[in-house]
C-alpha cells in the first residue's frame, strides 16, 4: 500500500532533516577547530587540505569618521523633521 504524503508532512520532514544537517555541520566544525589547534599532530595530507580562517576586514579611522558623520547627519535630519511635525 503506497502512502500519499501531504505537503505538511513533507515540510515537517524537511525541517527535521535540516536540523539534523545543522547539528552535523556544528559537530564537523568543532572537529575542524580541534584539528586546527593541534596542527602539529596532523598528517601532512590533512594539514594541507585545511583552509585558514578568513581574515577580518579592518576599517580605517577615516572610514569610521565618514560613517559617524553620515549617521550624525541622518539623526539631525530626523530631529529636524520631528520638530517641524510638532510645530516647534
């Protein structure tokens, strides 16, 4: 006897499998981190196949100043509009 699966059942199964996948990926990530910390004990083939962590982007002081100035301008515009709406 063939079972007719409705959409809700299939979606529930998909959610369950997605959760299992996330758990497996979390465990794999932990194993990779542990292997990365003990790089001296890894075999040569495994050591060459692991990727290094991505470099963090550092913002310059000039970039931070531009962003801060733009935010101050946005807040000033908002405050000005608020005062005009209140009739002050």
